[in-house]
C-alpha cells in the first residue's frame, strides 16, 4: 500500500505521487508494454480512491506512457518494430520542416541550447532518465521553435509516446549512454546549422540526423535484453541483427 503523507489526500500532489508510482511499475516491468491498467487493482494496491488512480492515469497519458482509446481502458504504450520505422519516417519530415521554418522565422533557439547542455551534463553523470528527458526536450523545442502551433502539436503527440517507450526499454535493460554519446555531435550540428540560417541545408541535415537517431533507436530495440554498449562493440544481442 502506498504511504501518503498527511494532508496529501486532497491535493494535486496525490495524483502526481500515484503517477510516479505507476510510472515506476511501467519502467520496472511490473506493467508490460500493451498491458491494460486496471484502475480498481491499483486503487486497492495503493489504498486510494479509484478516481485518484484515474487522475494519475490521465497524467501518464499526457506524458506518453499510457494510451487510451474512447470507451476502453488505458494501456501501457507499445510499439512494434514497424511502428518505430514509420514514426522515424514522419519525424524526419516533421523536424526537417521545423528546422527549415526556424531558419526563416528568427526562432529563439535558447530552449534547444538548454536542452543540449542538460543532455551533455546527463551523459557525463550517466543519468539515463535525465538523458532521455533532455533529448525529448531538445526535439520538442525544435518542433516548437518556428511558432507554428499545428506543427508543435503534431510533434508533441508523436514525440511523447515514443520517448516514453524508449525510456521503458532503456530502464528495464539497464543500458548505458553510449548511443547518446555518439549522437551528441548530431544534436550540436542541428543547433549550429539552424543558427547559420540556411533553411534548405538545415532541413536536409535534420532529416539525415533523424535517420541516424533511428539507427540508435533500433539499438535500444534490439538490446532490451542486453545493452547498447554490446551492440556497438559487435557482441551478440538478443534481437534482430543488421541495423545499427
């Protein structure tokens, strides 16, 4: 049963605490990708009202860890390999357009700079959750940079579930920051080329980078039972061979 401090029951902190506990259940594997989240079960386990669990579920839907169709229970986000390929194809087009528009709109790039600095610091400390959080912040800032609300909205809806799924895979497998170390230079390059203001080149370069990031995502996918480090060293992994 969840221990809730006195006075917390009636505050918004309760649903945030419950959301954190449920997120832990997801990343630790107690809730598997695609598994249904039964409100009554978790309400009983935590000793809270079912309505509080529902509020926590809504928070995790907003963060991308859970998905819910109309009239159905929430489920843990789950992607097949083909889904990952399709997402990165759309990401390449979407973020390439964002970079192009950012060049021509005089966009404020400070959010990208802060996210990149945070990612670099997290890589140094090997803080995987912070690395993934900063990576998401960088790409969210990119799709928001041109000030096009439709582009930003589509981008967030694509990125949040994807990065939630990546976090689940990484935490459960105990992977280290090798894939992100390799990709930091590409993130720096994106920021540099947008600053230069060449919209056509920026679009092409970002699309190229997303292709590179897709390869890193496949490394995460393949090594859910091993590590990205093993993948890059050419050691056997438990997944499909070939893409790296």
